[in-house]
């Protein structure tokens, strides 16, 4: 069996994939406009189809710093916003749309997506969800696997900060991230396996291909996965976040975390992680309680409030963040506790308007436009 080639990345460069909701400006429901927008954009390289016609994705260019990334994605978002506006379409980002049903959505006219639908059927047809994916460069396949496995400890923290999917088809899910539970119903999703080397990962990919489970590594949809073509670790656990500041602080947190773990790996530290059943419990707590989660921190069942844990991690990662020029943005991750994550803010609007679903949609659109300096806001 041949070992997969890993494209080495000598620095911890960063990139993001942003999944946007396309919303009819009159009905406030999701609308299938991706193909129309892409036709208007005539091959713009950073904007592409996702599974549904009502979802569109922006891929950033690789960047060295969070400041560079901010400038890059703002440019692409402006292009998408201007084109969508001409077609009467509004944009926002959140893990789910509060009202629109998956059952009435049109699948994108892409053969790969049609094949996935044929293969997986109803579970994938329900995937009307929106995420933020963050790529961070690492040096080697073995480094990627060591970090990828240890990242399981941190995924619940990252998820809790990003929660933005409390509502599902005009119902309160009772969760902070219902998206996380929808996603777990697909095969090859959720927490990654506990792998020991790049060779073991290559063998896993080879077996899954031979067995017909996957056609390529793109169908391993773990919460965090190595991406050998890009030379990155891709963190996929986050709900989509409407505020630009939240996106950038989350990227700073993830870049600093992976840089910190890479440094430890290169000096021979044993990275390790909690037992898998405790990590699963922590992920559940993050999806259920978000910022209010009490996370398990050792094998004896000791717990710690999420906020206290994040404050500790920000301090721990700060020297690495300074080297990466991400220290100011890393510190801003604590602002999420002050204003609440998107799930908390959506529920606040819903309660204050006595159950007005479309007021929640409007609030998501307004937050997005204001934060990204679009629409009637200065830019």
C-alpha cells in the first residue's frame, strides 16, 4: 500500500471556507439562487456551489496572518453581496435557518452531490446546515495526525464558542448547536478516529476507498481532518458565525492552538487526549449548553465552566499567538462571552418579539451586514 503524499506547509498559514444562507428579501425564507449568482459572477474563483442551491460558499486564499485573512474574505464577501443584492437576495451566516424546511430545497446541479444523495439518501437530504471551516498549515503527515488526534480535546470548546443553530423549521431544538447533531447522522462524520501515524491514516483511506465507502478523502467529514493536498489541518466543527469579529477571533484561536500543539510535537512532547467517551460527552455538552457548558477535564470526572477554561487556554496560547501576529484577535475570543454566541442572541430576539421567527432572520441579516460593513453601513 502506498502512503498518501502530504504537501508540507512550513508556516501555520490559514484559510477559511464560509457557508452563506441565501435569503429571499421579501419572504425571509431560503431561496435557491446559487446557480444564478455564479452565472452572474462568471467564474469568480473564490465563490462556489454547496450541496443546496440556497447555500453558497466562499473559499479564502491562503494567508499568513489573521489581518491578511480579514482583508481577503471581506473582498470576496463584498463581491458576493453586490451580486446577490441585484437578484433580491440577502445574505447571512448561522448554523441553521430558523424557519426554512430542508424538504423543499433544490440540490445543486453538481454530479458529485447527486452521487452523494443517491448513496446516502435521507440523511444527506436533511443537511440544510451551514458551517465555518478553518485550515491551518502544518509541516508533515505525522505532525498532522498527532495534532488531529489531540484536537479532539479542544473541539467541544471551539463548538461552544461558535454555536448558532438553536432553531430548526420553526422549532426551538433546546440546543445551542442543533447543526452538530444533524451532521452526526451522516457516515464518516463526527469525532475523528484515534490514529497513531500518517501511515495508519493512509491505510484507512485506502481501505475505505477499496470498500467503496468513499471515493476520495473529501468524503471523510470528520470534525477535524488532515488535508494532504493543502498541507493543512481542517477544523470543521464550527457553526457558521454571522459576525466578522467572531469569525476572525475563532480563526486566531484555532491557528494559535494548532501552532501551540505543533511546537510541542516538534519538541517530542506526548500530546494525548482524554478518553474518547469523555470527549463525546464534552461535545454533547457543548452542543446542548454552548457557553454555559461545564466541561470534563480529567478521567476522574472533574468539571470546569467553559469560560474559565477558555480564559486559561487564551493565556496558554498567547506566546504562540504573538509569534503568529494573532494575539490581539485571540484575546477578542473572550468578547463572545460578553455579547453571547449567536444562539444566545437569536433566542433573545425570539423572546423579546414574543416568538417572531422572521424578526430572528432579520436580526441575523442585520448583524451580518453591520459587522461586515455592507448594505447601508459604511465601508
